[in-house]
C-alpha cells in the first residue's frame, strides 16, 4: 500500500479513530527519538574517544584587558 492510499484510507475514518492513530504515531515517534540519541551518542564516544590524546590542552597567559571609560 502506498502512502497516498494509506492517507486516503485514513481520511475515511471517524474523527475519534484519527485521533487514536495520531496518538499512536506520536508515541512511536517519541520512543524512537528518545532511543536514538543514546545509541548515537555512545557510538560517537567510541569513535572519537582519545582522538586528541596527542594534542594536550594548553592554557596560555590571560593577557591584558583594554581600559574603557566607565558607564554612567
């Protein structure tokens, strides 16, 4: 069944059934959204962990701030 055919079928449903379908789809999307970032984040950490180990972070001198007129 194509998406257009499915949408045509949905249009024939009563309003209550459409709302039931909407709630089902939203719940499904929310579950996918909450599950995906965690696995993507872990994969990202595994792929990039230690990538900067040969480039240590250095903190240089702070330097001087310019003198400005006070606000009135």
